[in-house]
């Protein structure tokens, strides 16, 4: 499947630098970066957003950030995001059973390997990815008991960033990049 539109034939030099960086990081020539070259401000803004959002943090481990990215991808039903964010889930010690919970194929109560903080992060990512946004006060209080302010901002901005990409990528009809072979939503 092709995207709704093709990338421009001539891509500005400064956008090609971002595409080169993206290729070095991902190992793939990412179609979103090339299509965004039609409007360089969107390409630059999206690149800056991606570079500054948390992928790792000293206080919040990479596993929980990866869980949030995967959960937000599935909640937004974005095949590209699922493909990108689920890639190498095993490296963050996420099991197949845990992945099935994030996919919605198993209930969270069926898998007992998520910590209490991870369970809350999963629920938070789901809430952030729903429309309309609604955060029950009792949930917010529990979230604040288990995460400090900085961690809450990281969780929120990570899920919101995935949702940004999900909306943009789906609006442009961009197919998965091919990191995994199982990323289609059933």
C-alpha cells in the first residue's frame, strides 16, 4: 500500500539532513520524513518533537516508556506506530503475554508481570489516547501517589507524541515501515 501522496522530487538540503539522521537512528528510509518535506516547517517541527520526547530517562526506566509508546500506538490504532514502537519489545523485557495485553488481546488482570506503576502507566496511556479526554479524579490521585510530577509529564508527553504521529501518519495514509510483520490491526 502506498501513502496518499508521494514525497516531493526535490527535498531541501536541511530536510535531507534530518532524513539522514532518521535513517541512522532507525536503519530505514522513513517515508513520513520525506512526505513532510512538502511543508518544511512541519518536517522540522516534527523532527524536533521526536528528538526531544523521552525515549529514556534516569528516573523512569526504558521499559515503562516503551510500554507507554506501545499502548498509545494500539489505542490510536495506528499500524505505522505499532510497527515502529513495538519493534524490539523483547529488548525492554516485555513478554509476549504483556504485549497481548497492550494489544487488547488479553485482559490486564490475566497477566501478573506488570508492576503497579506499569499498570497505571498503561491506563494513563489509554486515557490520553481516547476522545474525549477524561481523567477520573480517583485515577489522578493514584497516579500522583506512584509517580512524581516529572514522571507524569514524561508519561503524558510520550503518549501525546505517539498520538501526534498517529494522527499525522494516518491522515497521510503512510503504511508501516516494515520493522515487524505482525503490526496490522485486526
